[in-house]
C-alpha cells in the first residue's frame, strides 16, 4: 500500500472516531488555510533553498550545506511526533531510505519539537535518518510554511486529544509548519516542492525517488 493510500485509510478511520462537530471545526480550519494562499507563498521549484543548521535528536548541529556537499537532499517538514499522519509518513520514508541513499541523496525530517521529543520520535519509529529540531519554526518560516493554529483547533488538540503543543515544542506560540517535502539539488536549487495545507496528505516516496532519478 502506498503512502497516499495509507494516509487516506487512516483519515477515513480517524473520522469515524471523532465527533462530527469536531471534524467540522478541524476541516474548516484546513479549508481556511488552503484559501489563505499560504502554499503559494512557500519556497518554489527552481528557487534557491534556504540554508539551515539545526540540532539533531542528540543535540549535534546538522548543516544543509554539509549534506549537499555529499549529494542531493530531501527535506521533510512534519508537525510533530504527536501527529498520526506524520508518523505514517516518517515510517514510509524509512522504508524507502535505502533507495534514497542508493541515488546518492540524504534525507532529513524537521519539526518544531524540542530535541528530546525529536529523539523520542526517532527511537519510537527506529528512524535511520536525521530528525532535526527547528525550535521556533525559524527554518520552516524561511521556507514559507509557518501558520498559527486557530484557537478552537488548539483547544481541541489539548482538551479532546491530550496534545500539549507547548510541552512538545517548548513554547506557547501554537505555530506549526505546513507539512511539506523538498527535493534539493547539490547546487541548492529546489527540484521538487510539495506543500500541502491539508495535513492528511503528503508527498509519496515514489515521487521523491522519481525526482532524484531525474536529477542524476
């Protein structure tokens, strides 16, 4: 089953377990985000990718420039280890990691979570790629991905789902990155950009592999 199919199945099952009025609020927020045009304002294919240096799950700095010296780079922005759709995506990326490496590329995943929570995510899913901590969403902001969670959705997350974003991210901003994946060439140019305000959708690893093959 492809990542796209896994996410669709998870969404269909999740909706069954959530009260209709809650689903309406959450989907209304997604609709508003799509209509805001934020995806159109994000980093585009053919443009230079913002550089970054972020701590990994062990607290060591990982710089995009160093990774690009070795080959192309795949950067996946995810909301956090609390997000089931993100976890499905991370596991799917791990499954295809050997193919990504065979094409000479590196993969990193970035979220606003603290390094400790990033480590939990990495260990829980046995991820063999770098999971980086973008405190305050500074790198996500450079890519044009940051939005503030609406108050009613933040309330649902905290009081209905038990998701305390302040504890995960180490701040009370309620800011998150739109899930996005970028394939970046060795010269720093964005070869593939996928930015999706609907958090239940992600770039399928097949498309990542296709982009990397085209770049060779």
